[in-house]
C-alpha cells in the first residue's frame, strides 16, 4: 500500500483532526502522519477490486489546506526505489545519511554523482 507522508505546520501537533466522512486523524507530537493512497478494503486481499479514491483525495486536500507539507520518501539503501517517479524527486537514504535526487536515469547526490 502506498502512503502519503505529511508533516503538520508548527504548533498544530499533537492534535486530532476530523477529515471527510468523519475520519479522525491523530497527529502525534512530531507532527508526522501517513494517510493511505487507497482505502483498505476488508475481504480477500488476493482479489483486485477497484477502489474509489475520492475520500483520500479529500483527506489530502484538507491537510494541505491546513498547512501540512508532503515529506520525501526515505529508507535504507537496499529499500531505495530502483527509479524515481519524476526528475527531481527526493529520497532520503538513511544508510548513507543524506538526500538523493532522481536525475538523468539515476539517483544522484548533491554533487550530481550517481549513487
């Protein structure tokens, strides 16, 4: 499942925010929340069922309107995606302890060297 990682504006955490359809989102003290890109549906996970994405779009829009910002993906070098989704996408490599950006078909450091 894909998640959107967001950070609350300063002074808004910890709190609970009511989102569309009455969903209660608990914002911890660090202000970092993750919301699903698609609803988790009960039932057989081996069967693909189309999912209406309107609810999550509303949640994301509500949070961005409140001043939340999207955070870059992060993880170990081994968990780094094989490719970025768009030029300039950032990934924080926790193994290397530094950010990388997708450019010209490779993950690159701040000096432009392919990593």
